[in-house]
C-alpha cells in the first residue's frame, strides 16, 4: 500500500488557518489596527468600501518595515513579538502569533507599501492568494499603507456567508471602537464609501468614550479607580438610571487588550445588585492592568479570550470596585460636552409637529393593518368549515359554556354576545367554540403573524399609519446603530414610522407603529429593534423579512391586554386570512384545538 499522508501546500494551510483568524471583514480590521499600534503609530486611518468586502485600507505612521521584514511578515508564524516560549508569559503587544498577515494574504488581494525612517525608499509588495506577484522599491511616507481587496475571492463558500453591508459594517465599527477605546492617545479616523464616520483626535478616556458612544453617554459616566499591589482597575461605568435594554456598550480590557468574559461581565452586573432590572444592561469601559505573567493570552487565535492565574480574586476585585463607584456616583462632577440640548433640537424640528396630537384613523383597532381583498376572503372562507355544525342554543353547546360567575373566578372573561362563543382567558388567550370542540388562540403570536404578513405583502400600504408622538422626539444613536438604520429607513417608514435624519447620528421621530413603545424610551426601543434585526441577519440573509419580523414582534398586542369582543373577532378573521396562520414568524403556535371527544374523556377519567 502506497503512502497517503502528504504535507499540505502553504497556500492551503494558510487558508485553513484563515478560517480561525479571519472570519469576516471585521477580523481583518482588528488585525491590521493591532499591527499598526504595535508599530508605534500615533495616527491610524481606516478606509473601507462596501463594508470591507471590496476594500479595507489601513494607513499608519508607525515605524514601518525593511524590505526583508515586509516579505517575511506574510509567512506563517513569522513575528517580531516573541523569540522563545517564555515570551508567551510576558506578552505586552497586541499581536504575537504570526498568523494574521499570512491568513489575510491567502484569501485576498493584498498590496502593501512600507518604509522605515532610516531608508530613503520603501518597499511595495503585491500578493494574491499567498503568491507574491510584485516586490519592488517605491516612494512612500514613513509607516505602512496596506490595502486588502476582494476578501474571500478564492473561497466562495466563505464569501457567500457574509451578511449584508450594514451588518458587516456594524461588526467593523465594533472592532474599531474597541481598539480606539483602548488607545485614546492615538488619532483614529474611519471612512466608508468616501464618508467619514469617525474623526477621533488624541484625548482622554472620557472624551474618547463620548466620541465613540455619543454625547448622551457623558452624563451617565461614573469613574472607577482601584489600586492594589498586583492589580489596577480603572475606567468608567454607567449610572443605574442610564442602563439600556440593548447590549453593545460593555467593554473589558486587560493590559489594553479587549477580552470576552461572561464571568467578569457577571461580576460587574452583580455589583449593581437590585439597582437595575434583570433585562437591562449598564454601560462600562473598564481597564485591568496586571502582571502579564499572571495571565495567559494564548488561548484562542482571535486573542480575545484569556485565562487568569486567580480568576475568582479578579472577580471580587471588579465587583467591589464597581460597587464602590456606583455608590458614590452622585458626588462625581460631570463635564458636559453636549453643545446643543435636546430641547433646542426639538424646537428646531418642524414647528407643525410640535402641535401634533394622538389621532385616530379609519383603520381597525389593531394599528391600521385591516385589509379587505379577495385573498383575505378566499383564505377566510377555507376556515369556515371549522365552525360548521354549530347550532345556537344547543344542549351540547351549553354544556361546554361556563357560567359567568365561575368564569370570572378562573380568569375567563366572556364576551357580551348572547352566543357566548368567544371569550378571553387571563387576558392572553382567546377561546372560541368550533364544530369539533374548542380553539385556543394565543393573541400575541396571532397578531404578530398578522402584522408580519401585512408588512411583507403590502410594504407601501398607506393604511400602515403610525401613532403620532405628542411632540417630535429627537433621539441620538451610536455610529454603528446609524449604519444599520440608514439602509432600512425607507422600509421602516413604510411600516408606520416617520423618522428623519438630522445629521451626526441624530434623528427626529414623528410617529411609530401602534403599540411600538412599551416601557423604555424611544431611543431604547429603536436600539433594541436594530439589535434584533442584526441578530436575525446573522442567521438568515433576508433583510426585508428580518425587519418585518422585528417590527411585528415589537408592535403586536401582548399577553395581558384585555380585548373587547369586536377586537377578538377581528383578530381571528385576520389570522385566518393569512397564508400561514398556524405559526408566528418566530415559530410559536398561533392556536391549538381541543376535540370535544377529548373534553368528554377528561370528565369520564377516574
């Protein structure tokens, strides 16, 4: 038998390694920015085209590379950061594994120009799929200019799984934010499709947070500072009343390296005790400085997971530090960088909107989504058979009707109809008699299905009227939220929203779909909606369906709402006019049926 084990070519080995290191355009951004920081850069410029799918360009003013180093940096396991195994336990640089550049070059077209201060000419390299096509001297400023084009061009399966541009851009902004937060002394800028999204001059941490997360974050920041012999914890946490319903503003850095740790996140969350709701998330940007010998950063290729020598002690230090800061936050002075108050922004909005009041339309009680068309009549007619054979006043029907007094005791609210065929259970379920027994409808799942279908089949229906806000409300979003909102703004406005861009991540909201606002502020509700759309986008690349599902789940009637008889009948009619009335868009059953034989059997069982 001949030998069958062979060494893989470097190009294939690099593509395999790239699967762990480079997962999407944001992974390239992270690696290039960290390399620029390790090179001692004081100014870093990131340029993107089509969310990094077409171009990722990073320009820095670091120390650059010699001709030999420029070529060597694209070899696997080539690094200037470590020399021996012992160096793994005293790492202070961002990169050290020597995998990133080789991985990037194996799945993209790469062009790099770099020059050191000591040399008159720099080096230009062109690499495609790990193959060096050009290496020549060039005139270029000190530092490095690297362009990564056509990511995953030779791995179509990977490219196919990239998400829509807004989603990929959000991931890039997330990585950019983490690096920029950890290095407030560096000048960063980010450009996308020739638009500048960020311009961050060197500053202190507080102003860097405000520059990245928005002016509204400034008023909620509480400083944290704890120093011991072997650990330093500093940074900022948010006041309890400023918590949000969405994740995304939680950052933990260890020796300036962003890390992911559910354990340490729990320590911070527990420091708030009963001060915030269970589903709320506080803002925090915390830096842990510790001896590199007491941690292991060589756990995962992305370098965002680390191990501590004594994780429990770290947990307690963080919990106590945050608890102390939150307890004394009222004594902390706040520097206001907000030059324009919300009141002023409101007054600048359309004057006619300030006089707007809640109005009613000619639509039904379910947010203006009532339709009357042949499809509805045809679909509804197919369901009439389930009611056939029901005779008003029959003994059998009366036998399954519960008396009003007992109904109230068990939480069933009957309609005023003499037929008594429809009732509401616990303000959550609709009970309807059918020819074969009983049908129980989940009012929330049913209405979610109705809204979803109407949003998809009639996106431009003028009957999708929204609920006018008493005053035009101005909201401020983060840059990543703005990048998600802009491409879908027209679609949202066709569903009952009226949102207009005022510039600099600020929007004016004049109306929202009926039932959209619940317990949190409008900014929080829209932020949560955008987060849900992003999460759905990561599962399936169907943006219109994702928007419709998210808005429907937010705007639908919820369990616990009492419905009048007419509303219940209207909901049932509309549910069975849907093409798929069985399930909600999120996969929950809209109704169940209980056969009369099953009911009789339950009464005969001993």
